């Protein structure tokens, strides 16, 4: 039986851990320094507590990093300190260049590296989310999820390919949601929101509902998307493309960070007010 260490079991990480368990793996997490909500998620997913990072590293064949983009390097450094010699999978929403940095960190300490990118929501039923993988161990990691809720797909490219695919997908998916919220906020600020909605109903009848869904689906998760948009901006810049689209999207999501952990999402009017409030 393969033992997988999950760093860390947040909303996505706990679901990925549960999918790995369904595939037959033993899945660990480290409770040291984690909060009560994380403990509840890990318990609900059936993850075993290794206590400390050192304990998790010592017991794991594979370590899967699922954390906010800004923490990806720090998590890799922390694992490298313990000289992990197994297979390290970074499944975070980071730029290909950042991915290669992470790979160099863990490989220098003795690990093998696989690049990963998750597309879709936390997996509950198969077909809703996919884990794309790139690197020499990609096929081995993909096999660990056979039969579970998360479909794992090994790409032919080197490390960086899975992160690039994720960046391209989220660059549109989350980027257009940010632009749609900003466009409606602008119309509200200029007093033409009703007219814009009327025009949308005539020419693009799905946009009124999509703009409402963008707020409802993204506002409480906006804090997570700031770093992801910044990583996508860096990805585009490295490819010679304009980075401003996603730098602006990062700012849109930053202005919605106040709804982190809120019991309910804001109304469109509340979100628009937050977006048009000039930062100090």
C-alpha cells in the first residue's frame, strides 16, 4: 500500500486525500499548527494524523502539496529540510517557472518531482475534477487515483506542463469572472446598471445570471484567487503576453477578500460597492 502525505487538507486537499484513499492509498496529514476546521475536514475525509511534518515525511512514499499559491515554495522548503526522498507532487495553482523552482528545491534534497494542476471543484463524484500531472513519475501518481472521485491524467510534457495547462484554464475561467464582476460594478457606479442588464438580456441573455453567479461562487473564495491570478500574470509575462489582465483580476479578488469565511456571499450590490471602493 502506498502512503501519501497531504499538505494540507483544506477544502480541496481533504477531498483529494479522500479520493486517494478511495484508490487504495493510506493518506496522512500533519495536525501541528493547523486549526480546528482543518482537523474536522481531515477527520471527515478519513485521513490519519501523523502529528508533525517530520512524522509525515518519514512515513510517506508520496507527498502531495495542495496549498495557497503563495505558500508553495515554503511548503517545499519545509519538506526539503527533512530530506524527503520519495515522490513530491506540487498540485498548486502556480506559474510554470514557480513550479520548476519548487522542483529544484525538493530534488536538491533527494526527492523526485511531479508537477500537478487541479481543474474543477473539490472532487466528490468522478468526472467533476481532474488532476493533470507532468514529469517522470506522472503515470505512477495517476495510478494512485484510479477508481476514485478525482480523475488523474498524465501529460506527455516535462514539469511545468501541468501548471501551464492550469494557468491557461484558470486564466480564462477565473479571469472572465473577475472582468464580469468589474463590468457590472462599473455600470452600477455610473448609474447605468439597469440599462446594461436590459442590453445583456437582448444581446447576451446569459450574462445577467452569470454576473450574479460570479459573485455568489467566487466572493468567499476570492482570498485564494489573488495569488493564483498573480501567478498567471507572471506566466503570461514569461510567455511574452500582456500580464495586465490578470494583475487586474488579482486586484478584483483582493477587494473581495473581506468575505473570507463569511456565512453567505455578498449581494451583487455589496460586491460592486467593494470593487469600486478605492484602496487606501
